[in-house]
C-alpha cells in the first residue's frame, strides 16, 4: 500500500514539475516608485534604478502601484533596518506583499504575516521598514518570555528599584514598529498584555505611568495643558506606532494557537514561498557562473519536495529560503555534488522513515539527480592542507567531510548530525585547527532558557543587577567559532532566539544592546562620521556557529522545519570496520587478534536486522573501540576482552532477550569469559614500595601531595579476589588518564572500591552527591550571602579542577540527565563555562592567565558513580546519554568465593556453614532478580548487615538477623512466597508473617541506668555567700559563718569524745 502511494506521488510530482516549467506569469505588473525631498531638491527613482540603497532623507514618498505613503523624519537612524531591500530584484509577489503592508500602514492597522518557517517573513518585514525608513523594535518570543520582557523590567541601581522600558513600550512612545516574532511560541496568557495596546493604544505601566492614544492625549493636552498631564503620569503613544507580528500556522506546526481576542486585532497576510520560476530566475541572475543544469535540478527537487503531493506522505518542509546558500556553494565549488547539496539542506537520511527516504530518492532520480555520487569521491582532494594535526588521523571519508565543512564555512553555519561517538568532536577540533580560529564550547541542555543562550542576569557585590553576555554573544563579538554541543537536547522554542543571529547576523539583547552584521555596522558608523553608535555592537565577520547533535529518534524528533531553516547539515556516520582498523593501526601498530574479533562483532551489530542490536552497536562506538585498543596496547596480556565489552555495553543490565542474543553473538565470534582465577593464587595488593603500589600484576605510581592529606580517603576494605581484580582494571584506566563511570546495583561496593583506589594511590578526593533538585548552577558554583552581598563560592567540581583532585560524583543518576550532560565538554576537551561567567580551560591553553580563566590541573580526574538503569531503580539513564565519554566499569556483586571471604572478614566468629548458606541463598535471589522474577536486587550490603548482626549479637536467632533485611517484603505476597521457598531450601529460618512477631525464649526487661556525672563520694558543699547572710532550707548556700563555726566545733567535740 505504501509502495503504491509512493509511485502515485512520484507521478504527481513529475506532472507538477512540468506545470512549473510552463507556468504563466501575471501581466499586471506592480512598480515601485520612491520620491525624495531634501533641501528643495526632488528626485524620482523606480525599481529599475541602478542604485540599491535607500537614501536617508528628511521626507520620502513611496508609491507601490496605486498606494502611496509619505514618510516622516526619524530621530535615531541607527534603528532603521539596512541592506534587506534589493529594489532591483523585487518580484511581483514581493511588491504585492509590500503594497498590502503599505495599505494597512496607511489604515493604522497592525499586521500579522503568517507562513512557513524560514527567514522570508522577517526579511519582508525588514525590507518594508527599510523602504519606508521606519525605526524598529524587535522581540523574539519563546516559552520563557514574560510580561516584563514586553513592558518594563525592574533593575536594582544603587540599591533602588528602577523600571526600564522594554521594546513594546519604547516602540509605542517613540513611534517605532514593533516586530513580534514567534507568536506561537509564547506561553498562554502572556500576550494578552498587548491587547489594549493593540486595540486602543493604551497600557498601564509598572512604574505608574499610563500610555494613551495620540488622539486622546492631544485632546487632553488642549484642555488641561502639559503640566497637568505630567501630574497624571500620562504618556502619549505615537500615531506612527505599529505592530508587525510574525508567526506560523498552528496546526500544522507545533505551538500554541492564537488567542481569539489577540487574533481579531491583527490583519493577516499569508506569505508563501516564492514561485519556482521566480526562484530560478533570481538565482540565475545572482549566480550567472553556476551550471544551469545543476541549478535547475537543485531548484526542481526543492519545489518537488514542498509540493502538496509530497506533503501528503508527511514529508517535512524543505527549507526553500536556504537555496541561496546552496547555490553560493555551487558557485564557489562547482564539483560539489547536487545530491550532497540537497542532503546538506535536507538531511533526509537522518529524520525520515525508510519509506519516505525511498520517495525522496525517487523524486531526485526522476528529476535527473544521481543519488550514487559520494561526497568523498568529489571532494577528497579539495582544500587539503599540507600539515595535519598529530592528534588527527585522516581517512578519506573524514577528509571529505572536512572539505565539505571548509567549503560551507564562508557561506553558512553548520550542524553535524550523527550517532554518539562517531567522531563529531574530532571533526570540529580539526576543522577549527585548520581555520586557526578560537573555539568557544557551549554545552546545551534541556532546561536551557533563551536568556541562558544570550545573556544572564547577575548581581554585583553591591546588590545592583547587571546583564552578562553569554559565551555565544562573546564569540559573535570576538569572531570565534561557537560550538553548540547537544542541539538535540534544547527545547525548540529556546532555539528560536538563534534565528535572527543565524539568518541576518543581527541580535537584540535583553539589556537593550543591538548586535549588527559587520557590513551594516560599518555603513552605520560611516554615516555617523566614523563615531561608534551607543548601544550598537559589531558582529565579527569571522564568527561562525557549528552545532553538533545526535540523530533524531522516535522519542526525540528535534529536527523540525524551523531548525532545518537555520543550518546547512552534514550527516556523520559511524566509521566502517576498515576505517576503524586504519585508526587503530595508525595509533598502536598491529591489531591484536582479540580486537579483530571485536571489530567483527561491531560490524555484525551494525548490519543486524534487529533494531535492539543496532541500538546496542552505538555503545561500541569508535570512541569506545579506541579506548579498548589503547588499554590492550598499554597493558598487553592483562586484558579480558569479554569484560571490556561488558563494560562498554552494560551487557549485564540488558533486557534478558537482548542479552541472550548478544551473548550468543559473542560466542559465535569466539569471545567468552576468562576462566575463574585459581583460589591458590588470588590477586593481592602490595604497598611495600613507597613510590608505587602493586595491584595484581599492575604497578601504579603513587601521587605525592602535602597540602591535601586530609582529603585522601581512609576506608575499611577487605582484599577479596574479585574486588582486587576490579581495582586493577579501574587503576589501569585511571593511569591512562581516563575519567571513570562505575555502574552497578545498590550495595555492591562502588564507593568502597573508589575510596580504596584513591587511598592506595594517595589521591585527594572531592565529593559531590547529586539529587533531583541539582541544577547546572549548583553543580558549578555555590551562591552565598556575605554581609548582605551576594558572593559565589567554588563548588567541589571547581575546587577539584583547580587543585588536581579526583572529583567523585555520587548518585549521578538521580540528577536530571541534562544537568549531568554539562560535564560532557569538560570530559571531552577539558573546557567548561561556569554559571558565574568563568571558564575552565586546559592548562596548555594560551588563554591561561587571563581574567576569569581557570586552568584545569593536569591531574584532575572524574569518577562518576551511578545505579544501573531500569526498574526497580528510580534514577535516570545516565549511561545512554554520557556512557561513551567515560571508561565504564560494571560493579557486580562478588562471586560466591569472594563473597564468602568478605563475609568471613566481617563475621570471623560466625560459623562458616551459616555464611555459606547466606551466600548461596543471596546468589539465588540475584539470579531471580536478573530474570525479573524478584522485584528487589539483594546485594552484598544486605548480606554484610546480617553477618554484622550475628557477629555482635550471637545469642540472637538466625531468623531475627535475617528479618532485618526481609521485613520489607512481608507485605508482598508474591515475593514472600519465593523468598520463603529459597530460604527454607538453604536452611535459613525466617518469620515473614506481617501479623505475628517472633517471641523471645525469656521475657524482656527494661533497665535504665543514669549517670549524672557528679561526684558522690562525700557530701556536697554549697556556695559561699560573700555577705555571710544566714540561709535556711534549700541546697544552694553553705550557710552563714556562725552556723559553720558551731557545726565545726560540734564535730571536734564528737571526735574528742
């Protein structure tokens, strides 16, 4: 059924293409006429004029067709949009839109331009304002927009609250045009604050003033005078004030529908994409050197993909507005394949279904675009530098991607889309190195707001509020490469604030500052006699954005039509087996036989028809493969391939069916667990050498420090064989400079093993425990109030980075995943932006020594502890988000032999037979828990608690000690039955009745002994009264002098007798 629909759609698209080629053009052409009046000189220009610049004159008359408007002088020419209008290339559709807006402007009506995502609506609005020489105020709406962002914002200045007018109020008072973009993204009941301003040109302000319409104000002015109106706090709304809204239709696009009272106050105009012939004609005129056949194929495919026939099979919108960028690339690099250009504009392999992918490819083939041309075949030798980085090992595929990136760089910002660990970060680093640009890493996260992207509100030491530029804004001003990592995590509404920056290279900041594209700024400064304009800053021409994101999934279809219009995309696939083998050989020489087996397993997983196994292959990414290869190279003969694969995939915690299939695949490729180590020669730990420690067969250097001895852990630890083996494997990775992720059930010893390793190595430890309310800010800095002033203390993370300590992040799965994801750039590149504006950089970074720069100590390490994902644990799946960034180790319960040794250490007086019964019963519990037959994963911690009880209270029965653990299950009928059966099989008595308590053999007696701490060996002597007054009764005073003397005399008489 789907196949027939596809073929039917292809036939309709072919028919549509023929219609497009023969489309008739409306013969009733509109013309644009502009008359300038300045210094008694009249000048008439039309759209056929050679000049493309709108003059800044005192008075100007614009005529489009039969509609005329006379402009008025402006106060602030820097607020007039520039270089949006191209009068020589205005199409009839554009002139019709401009004429309509001109009509509504003359009628003093507010306008709503509705249409598909892209820059077309904004460009049209800005072109009109440039044409009519109108000042603009701009607000980009998002889910974070509040009433204060629209009307007035309160700031603290010199300890006093002051209100500052925002864009809507400034536009109303100064007679500017207010552009509201993203109407559908504002939260409900936010925009009604504008209703009265739209309808009656009235608004109440927070500072007590009241905006009134120009007619009402002028009438009151004539009646009462200006001084009286000032006392009434009335402010005149200019008759030139207009509102021009830009929005998407909801549905079909995602967002909030228009509130009826708000909708009724606007005049709507649909702005469709330009026609096929207009686009082809315009691009041919702009790029005359581009091959006509390639240009026609590109435009034809684009319009075929936005046709109604294509939309009937749910194909997302093709970003027509980006065709100009694509043709610019074709002009600069004629060898760039058309199919690769289409993939850059429309990365269909990443976000459409297989059936829709077939439709897209069929459309391209039907229009003469070959889908067999590979990018590496066309661009492999283009722009290859003579010198490559020693850390970058080229492959033909990655070289072609770099060449494509370098070709796109002068034209557009880029987004790299691909699975985890496929090499996106490596490509970005090499890309930046070849361009010799400074990289500004920006970690994106789910709860990031629009303010976080642009400016953050902060407080100075004196309590005054201030706005601080974000890393993105700093990069724009300085000409750096802003690397936005994790685009797929951010809410689509937040990313809308990037639209104007990406499309137009302009930005409106929250403190009122405007950023302009370099050529627009230069023209503005030149018109101002070379003097800079206050509140206007220049965006550096070298500024670029490169974003990285994971491929869209069913649960996170983040690649929306709006984001498609922002970037040109490069899809990055996983390296194939031959390419990965080439990397390993280049880095470490010959490939060990075990690694060849692993390469075969990875290839089988990636080519599997089972989606679960394909998903599992992402855990064995190129990054993890290189980590395993490095471990094998540094510690030859000491690596267990089975254990390395288990850790990389968290295979033990996979669902049973997937785990069975995966283990069968490993067995098929002759990968099996190593035989258990002989109990006659268990691994041991030796600390005889003061400069090193020997764990098993691995010798690790000790760390020398004098300043932080108190932070070196000291932990009770018994050297059981399995834990010593774990310490050896973890210590090997630690010595290689890896950051570690330890994952396991509760009570298996993650903290103990971590602390013991750090104790053996003499490494100071900083500790932080995460929870549900952990935020990005609290993870990096800790705000405190000191003497009434806000100060920021370093969090344990920053302290560890500075001092070169090991930061242990406990309960990492309890914090929201997007919060922990901010550690990604720190782990990958050693860089991180703190919430107070400071920056962590590697110690070798040339910026070390600059203000707000924190050099990361080369000995800094990160050890993250987390429970395994899935029921019954209530945490988040940290491994799926960050697993391949760390060297992952699964911490399991000890084997029977190791657990018996451990319990014997905790309970040396407990009979060995009792310990053995406990160990075997708990082992059976864990097997049933792994099979989801028991709800709780009983761990070694519970077994240790039972043994501690038996050791310290030998007179208590076994049933009493065991009940300490199993009383939780007394009310779970299904679990209780299974537990009783297993415990009885192993001869462990237990009472699991929730109504009866186990009775003692002897009655219990309560005895309380109190010790006051006072001396009772002789009578207490009271206080001496300094006035020697007599005291009767009580026990405070010793009595008067006479009574003491008489008492002493009687005592002597009794002694004499």
